[in-house]
């Protein structure tokens, strides 16, 4: 067992899933706290201050989406949704409300642990660097926020203002899926009617300038039908 000190709050009412998650996480060195209802989850959030929340949506007292909405009013703790709901509408809703990632049941142990690590890295990056400060590095790409400069290896990449803003937003949320609507609102404002096509064109240009080939997930991953996220593997 590692000396991992991260504390994970699991909000799940199915005993079998709770036991499985407890085994997977504790075996990998995480501290686990379990709540069976939304109400208990909120209480444990306040009393235990977890580093990550793994949240089921189908809770017996309230919908898990309400938990995300309430918590995000004052708390930025990463939330990983783990749900049997696999339709696009629920995924987009959860992510728009502030969830950091969404995994559907049944799930693979290795994938779940990778998503947990990514969410925790996101928390550490936010705490250390803050928004718009310092530098972000992924593989051979570096973003210097202060200078608004992007380099790949030794080469400076010339991005338009919009392209840079999109890449900056994604990099400031490593491991988190940002929905198409969320990115569009941040870049062009809530009244923009340009739609997803304009975003897709800009992302295609960014990938081309970074040297990515079609289907290459080295830097930016397209979660089809949902949104984009920066690659969490370094």
C-alpha cells in the first residue's frame, strides 16, 4: 500500500458498487469515505473535506445532479460522476453543472483509476498555479500564460487570439471534459449563435498547428457528442 494521502468521498447507494470501489481505491492507497445519500454526502463534504468526490446520479433521496449544483455554489473539489446513465443529455448536464469527468457503469478498474488520477492532478494544478498564472506542460508542448506563448519543442506556435484562448481554457482544466456549450460561452459569450461548427474549425486549426494528425489524441481529446478535454497523460 502506498503513502497516498488523498481522501475520496464515494456517494453511492448500491452496496456492491460501494464495496468494489472501496477495495479498488484502498488497495491503491486512497482513503475512502462512503455516503449512501445525497444528504449524507453533503454532510461528509463539510466534515471531511475530501480531495475528490465519486458520485452516482441515481441516489435515493435526491438526484446526483442536484448535489453537483449545490456543491458548485461554493466548492471546487473535483467531482467524478460514476453512473449507469449513458445518454448524452445526462453527461452534458452533469459536466455543464461542474462535474470534472463522467464514467458510465459498468466500468474498468484501470480506466477508473486513471480518471481518478487525472482529477487529482487537476486539483493540484489549480491549487499551485491558479488561473492564468505560471506555465502548463504536456509532452513537448508548453504554454506560458504570462506571455500568452505556446511552444512545441523549441518552436513557437503562432495561434490566433481565439485559438490561444481555447487552448488556454482546456489547459487550465486538465483531465476535465469541457462541453461544447461551455467552451462556446467562455470564448464567444452566452449570446453567440456560431454553434459547434465554429469551435470545431478552431480546434482543427489548433491541432494542425501543434502537429497533430487526424485521430491523434496527444494533446486534445474529442469526447464525441459531448466536448473536448486536454490529454492528461504526460
